[in-house]
C-alpha cells in the first residue's frame, strides 16, 4: 500500500476510467449484466451457471491468495455464488457493472470469514458495514411493508410473467417506472397499467387470504 | 460542514475489505454522512473490482470451464450449482436494527454499522463516560465516548493512533471545532484537550500496540501482516 504525501491533491482527480476497462469489452460487460438480471428477474438457472463458470475460478484465485488455503478458498466461492443467487434482486444495473457488484459480494463474504478466523467472531458485520442497497427498508409507503412479507412473495410468483417482472423490478430492484419502460422497450403507460393490475391482484389475494 | 475525511490509502484498504471491523465501521459511518467520500469509495470499488476480474472475457468461458472442472473436480461442479439453485428463496433485506443508547437522559440513535456490535454499559467520571465495543481486535480498542454539555477530556497523547469519529453533537480542541461526521485521525505526536460545550457522542478507536508509535503512515503495514 502506497502512502502519498499528496493524498488530498490526488483526491480532486477522478480515476482514469479508460485504463482499466480496456481488457474487458463492452459486449462482455453487457453479457454479464444480462445474466445477472436474468437470475434476478427470472431465477434463470442457465444464466446462473454461466455466471458461475465465469466468476468461480477468478474468485477462487483471489480467495486462495488471501487465505492460502484450498478448502477455505472453495468455501469463499460457494458462499459468494450462493449470495449472488439469493441476493441478485438487490443488483441495480443502472448503478454499476455486474463485476463490481459480484466483487462486493465476494469482499463481504471474505471479510466475515477472516473475522471468524482472526477475531473469533461470527457476527457477520459485513452487510452492516457495506450495505448492498443504500437506504434499505427506508420505504415509507405502507404497501412496501406488505412486500416484506413472505406470504406476498409467494403471491408475486403467481402473477403473470409480464406483471411479475414489473413488480420485481420496481419493488425489489428499486427501478423507476421510466427506467423500466426504457429497458423493456414498452410505453410508460403500459408499465403503469401492468403495475396497477399487479398490485390490485395482490391486494385482492391478500384480502382473500386474511378472510380464510 | 464535515472537514475531516479518511485519507485515500484508508479508503482503498476499506473498499478491499482489508481493514479491521472497527476502522471499516468508522469509514462506513463517515461515508454515510459524506457524499464526497461515498463517491470516492464507489470509484475505488469499481477500480479494484475490475482489476480483480478483468482478465479474460466472456468468450473465454470454454477455457474457463476447463479450468473450472479442474478446480471443482472433487466438489462436483454440477452438484454445487444445483445445490445453490435448488433453494429458491430470495434473501430479504434485513430490517435495519434500530439501536439506541441512552446516556444521562440523552437518547442517541446508533448508525447502522454499529447496530449489531455489542457494547458494555457506560461508565465514567463526571461528564465523561464510555462503553467499550466488543470487537475482539486485540490492541485495537474501540469505544463509544460521551461528553456531557460543558465536559472536557483531560489533555492526552496516544502511544499509537487515535481515531475520533463524531457521531452526534460537536466538540472543539486546540485545532478548532468539529461537527457530526468528522473523521479525526491523530497520531502520537498530537496532544489535545477536547471540550464539548453542548455535549456529544463519539466513536473512538485507539491502538495501544507499541509498533504503531511511528504513526498513521505505518498503520497499514502491521495490519497487512496481521491479515496475511
Ligand atoms: Zn468524507
């Protein structure tokens, strides 16, 4: 680690972006993002296998260099990829590259593992120190409280695909309806009406359930 | 306005997960109040992520798969992938634990990064009280430090470094006034006498290990050795 005397001076400059993007093409980066979004939105196992194949050897190399232990490195791979599968809905394509997001998932897993070894603590602090989503659970709309409910999660699965996609993007990935319309290449009005339909259907089913 | 920020080398070590939990939490709390540092952290994370993952593109998946089958021969690749994907539940973001501390009738909301760290009861003399944070980091000792309105900490220096992160309220010392979010790193050459007119709550991290006496610039070396 280099310690410079002119840290403050350096901080005024933005990092030279071109340099580190050169060896990975835009297409590659786009492909990784598509796979990750497919995992998030469709629980696409094929896309997950592709991500696994691309990332696992790299993660293992990094973890092996850090822990100097074969079994530990494999555990980091397994835990990281498990979190990728389970937390993909927290990834925001508009906020950054898939590689950056998966890196942070790996870094958090390794941090907790290291703490377990060194401080003998299993307190899993990484998600508090580096929250994967800014301002989680700060939604004020009362409906989002319902969305935290597992019951409702199951109901979301019963929606038609095109409504499910929109509910997941808006409520689990915090996308705006405008962003979504652009991404899906459909009119904003269609996004709005699908979301309205989906929410109405969810409310209806919740009411039905609570009357059982 | 926040005037004191973590230096770039600390920010880099933080984004790479190389700092102890206490310092990581302190930088996280500072960044949650300082958009400039948050932006720097995002940039550094992106930089480091691409340097870690940049070798080889998607077109090399076939090659990677060969490597993959070597790496995971014993673990059985397909079994690993299907074990992961067979569990279809989605991680729900945990509701952020709402943790407050009450000291002498004053209630403070603790930041998220401290919400799951246990601390002892507050104890102290006069207007100063502290509680130790249970992080198990050896010579690194972390505390919550509370100064009641009108209180001051006796003049002191440190063997190693002392970080003071102002969580709420204000205090001042010989160098000026500090506000909520200020990240104040002092080494053993500094002597100071903090005074708080209206009261404040801080997180402090001090290192009492002798090998830190050369100050902050050497901070990362011993930690590096401790980790690797
Ligand atoms: Zn800052």
